[in-house]
C-alpha cells in the first residue's frame, strides 16, 4: 500500500517550535540536543510517511513498538453516544495522549483530547486535540480560555472529551512516599456538572524513570526538560490502560463543591491501580511438603440417591422448577444423599480456592442439621444444597457449641435472644459448577428455604456465614469488610459478636486509610451496595462485583455484623449475616415464598409491611470503606 507523502516543512517540526522563541544559536542548539528535537523530528517524519490505512497515532505506537494492554470489557464502558468526560491519571507526560488518540477515535470519532501545548507539533497528525498552555502568562491565559470554551462546547454538542486533570505529570511526593498525580483541577468536575456528561475514570499503570523523579526534586522544571527522553524511552514497552465503570451525571449531585467532586472522581480512577493485585495471603504461611489434598471421593450411585429420595415423606418435597426439585432431609434419613452432598461441596469449594482438602466435606454438625438439596430428576443428580439448623432445637440438645457459627464467632445467649425471634442458622450452601451458569438453582434453593419457613413460621430470623472467596483480591475483600463494618459499627448486635480469627490488615493497604474525602487518592467513598459492587468490579480482573449469595441476603434486608477468617477452610473470609424476615420488604418475600404464604407469615408474626422501613439498609449517607 502506498505511503502518504510528508507535508511540506515536516522535516523540522519540533525544531521550528523552538526557533519561534528567537534564542541565540548556541543556546538554541544546546536546548535542541537536551530536548532530543532531532530524534522527535525523525519520529514525526516516520509517522507522516506511514501507511494511510492506520491512524497517525497507531503508526506512532507501531514505530515505537509500544503495546497497549487493555481489557476488552473496559472498552465496553465507553458510551457510544452522548457527552462524556474521560478522566485519567498522568504518569508519563506525552505517551498517554498518544495512546488515547490511537484507541478512542475507532470507538468515538467525535473524541477531543485536551493536551499540553508542548506536543502541539503533533497537531498536524490529528484533529482530535485541544491544547492548553501550562506555563502561565497573559498569552497562556488567553489560549487556555479558548481551550476551555471549546471543551464545554464540544461536550454540549454530545462529544467525548479526554482530560488529564492533574495538568502536569505525576511525580514523587515525599509526603505520600509514592509517585502520584498532583491535585486534580476541580474545573474538570465542573465540565461534567455543567454539561450533564457521563464520567469515565481511567488509570494508566506505570511511572517515569527514577532519574526523572530525582531531578524533579531538584527543580520542577527539570521534569519538563526530561519529558522528551521519557517519551522516547517507552519504546518496546507494554503500557496498561484500565477504564472503570461509568459514573452517572446524577452522582455528582451528592457533593456541594467541584473540589469534592473531583476528589471523588480521582478516587474512582486511582482505585483501578489495585486491579488484579494482592490475591489474599491473609497469614504468612509456610508450605507443608507433607500436606496434600486428598482425592475427592467417588460419586454415589444415582440409583442409591434416587431410592433414598423417593422414600422421603411427600411433605419433604418443597418446591420445583421443571425437572429440578428441592427436598429437605435429616442426615439419618438420607445418608447416601448427604455423602454425595459432601463430595459436591468439596469439588465446588476447591474451584474457588476453598475446601477442606479432604475426600468429603462433611463435619460433625451435619448430623444434627437439616439439609435442603436440589434433585435433577432427569439427570438423576444433585445440583446444589443448603444446610439449615433450627437454633432452638440445636441449643436444647447440643448447646451453643452445637451451632456451626460458634466455631467462627464468639457470641452468647444474649446475642441469640437479641435476634428477636426463633432463628434458623443457614450455611454450607453451594451450586455445583455445571449449574452455575444459570441463576435458577440458587433461586430454587431460596424458594426452598422460604417454603420451609412458611411451613414453620415461628422461625423469623435467618443467620449464618456468607463466604467472600479467595477468588477476590485482598483489596476488594478489605473494601467489603470496611464498608459493612462501617455500616453496622456501634449497633448492639455487632457489639455482641467477636471473630475468632479477625481479618489481618496488610500494612500495604494503609493507602486505603483516611477519614476525609480528599486525604488520599485511593480512599474510596461509596454510598450504597450498587456503588460498592461497581468499585469491586473495577478492581477484579474478571469484572465480578459483590458475591451473588451476599447480594441475595442483602435484598432480604440482611446485615453483616462480623467477619472471620476460617483457618480450617482455606482461609476463606466469612461474614456473619443476620436477616429478620419480619422486616423484609413484602414484595421481596413474596417472590420467594409466594403471596399467600408471605401474607400468612406476616399475619402469624403480627408485623406489618411498614415495619420494614426501620430496618432498611439504605441510609442515604456515604460510607468510607478506607476508614476501617
């Protein structure tokens, strides 16, 4: 394919910019060498002579052999139409704008990138730039006013605007002991507020060289002098760009000032630095060469399972959807079924970094608990299960130590009485891997629990452990713990529970600490469960938010009153959830229990629907997970 012909004067583009300042020849020559202008001119000539089927900045990245790593799902965060402000940190100087000029026009041809006028020599390569002058003075002020007006007009016309709110390159901050952006310009939040634009927080992973950081400590201007060298030394590197969840325009209405708004936007960008980092190592563990996971036990014959299930009383069949049936059984009524449940538990939990390491996941509590399980009558296999323990019956025969949660948390009779009704301990839930692509099995298990409660309406409170698996990063787990702990801190229930093995807080997470919105860039503040889930999805490489089971408990009005690390179960993090079904929204309970059954449940417990309001999880106030 023929190459484009370089435009006239393209041979000395960068040198000509310096020549405009009419410096003495010796000074101009020395500056040109320091600023590597000849190399930049040569690079420019290569770019303009490149293949016309590529965008100019795609050619630039090809010539420098720079690869950009970006998750495909991140690009889906970019709205295809409508006003949007793409905000990113500024770790390198020049290359960030070049990367975005290579990527974004393919998605949004209407993109405009606000950039430092130092790279205005590249303007001929692309119409996607708006330049601002960072150096002050009357001319710079006039130039910047034009740029700001153009930016707002562009957003009002429905365009995408890229801004680096720091205005200058990230550098070593001795107070923070890290390389971070200087404070972000609140005017960027004003762009979004004035125009009703969606905000896209983004994060470039990396930093300039140690020499750049050290010279910047000598004098800030030295960083400017070093920028061309830092630009060219990115050759043959892979630079990762992470794009977070879009922030709706209405989310800015929570704040009183643009300073608060930009601080929050900055937090949402900087939290992306933790994506995929620090998988949980909650205790420093010395590998035991003599410890090996046992092979999982062989499956129980389908005919044996079927025989035990058919022998159960008809009242034990609780609910069904298609060929999937939910039954309840005691251990002694269906020992083969319980053996198969133990086998499937171990398989399922090992898949997410948990499990006992034994052939079967069966413990001493299984013998005196009831078990709900899904039976696929067509495939003749168990698809999932839950364990139920009527607390009054268990305590009468085994005491508090007969409750599984007592192995994870310390609590007494006062806690059980404070729950305010007969309670039912739930736990050990799983859906086998082959069925996890569908929401139906989990929904069916919940319908089974609701049907069991409808048959025994004296049980009004559900509680038990809900796992946050090791499949989540340590930062996500810490955010969840801090958020829910902050929500329940000071409540009477939470004060009556103590974890046997509390979550260890890694000192590396100190940059998540702080009590004010603007104290640190990573100090994320969230308002509700949906926002917490979005933040976690931004951190996790697979984009998962809050655990599905946890979300189900929360929809029922659940409260997490404690967290414990289960050392006997692959260091999984368990939250102690409490759900008062008498305070669950009627429409939610009807979904699982049925209208008639829910009405009868509320009638039996003499509690009206309006009582749910006082137990609502949503306070409308922000929670600072970092303040843990």
